[in-house]
């Protein structure tokens, strides 16, 4: 089933469509920090220059957009991800990776491309679903972990297997051209937004790093070096990049016993 944005999962633990973040009372069509409370919570969706400045810091600020409770107009530049897909993309059959997605037009670096949408699940349901998969089944469950300055970790699990959008067809690459950024609009449940990490040519396949290490600090990734017996559960990587890790990223926490 197609859905342009994430929905509550079957376990009903999290509803990403519920509006829980207060809106701003800005009367202008273009909100600006620090006057706009939405932007003062963190950063708005920024362009390539601001994204580069963020990457040079040892941390990243959370990204918020204005929402349905805000007084600003639909033309506010702090409403980007919520507008959805605006580019011409094509789902196609690759030579060795199954389905993939390519751009049908040039995409400048820093451009919002699409969202990785699906059912938002709690940990228990995400673990149950991934354990029920057969070895040959494709796994679409995305586990996003945000590491806070006080040591806490916020976890978000999105599964587009039954309900989702074009994002589910994006392949992994060890040298990707997309970067995933968690963006909060209506609630603290983030939307998994994918931005162009560099200029992308028309006809070029779109990909991102499933592990989240791309343009991230090593300490932010908890993916450990797998044991030999775990390699039997891992799927080979066919990205073909110079730095290919040979296997797709592995998250053992969803397979561990309580």
C-alpha cells in the first residue's frame, strides 16, 4: 500500500501523524530564527552551505519544520520535507541488486529528494518482524538511532514492507549520493528525510548508507564487527564502490534475545 508519509504501525505504540509540537505564531510568510520558536528548537531544513557547516561540528542539532498548528503560510521555507516528493524519479530493475531508484532529472547537492516512509514500530514489533523473515527475504526495516549529548539514545523503527513509498526501493551504497536526516514536523517522531549529498546527474541511481556512518562520526554508530557465525545471516553488498564492505550493514540488536 502506498503512503507518502509514515503511519502508525500495527502495534499502535507510536502515531507519527499526531500533532504534539506547538506551532509558531509568526505572521510573516517566512519564519526566521531566533524569533520563530520552531527554528529555535534546533535547525530548519537548510541548503548545501549550512549542511556543510553542520558537518564540521562534532555534533548536529535536531531539525524541525513548522507544522499544521503554525500561523505562517504554506510558502514558509521551513516547510520542506512535509511538502513531499517534488522530483521525477523512476523505479527500475538493476542488474544485481533487485529494484532500485534513479533520478530522471539533475538534482543539485543539498536538495530534498524523498522520505523513507512506512509503519513506525516499537522495538518489540520491529524485532518480531525481522525474526520472522526467511534468510532470502528482503529486509526493509530501518533502525534510526539518535545519540543525545547526555548519553541517551532515541530509537525509531520504520518498516515500509506493507505500507510505504518510493524510499523502500533505494539501495545501499558504501559511497552513497544521498544522506538521511531525521526531521521533526508534527511530533517528536522523526521523518526520515533523504537529501542529495552531492550533485546527481539525470539517470544516476540513488543510494544511501544503511548504516548511517556516511558523513557521520564513528562514535555515532553502534554497528559492531560481526562474528563469523553472524556473517551467515548477512547479505552481500553489490554497490561496486571502491570502499565496498562486502556485506550490507548489520544490526545485531534486532536479533538478540531479551
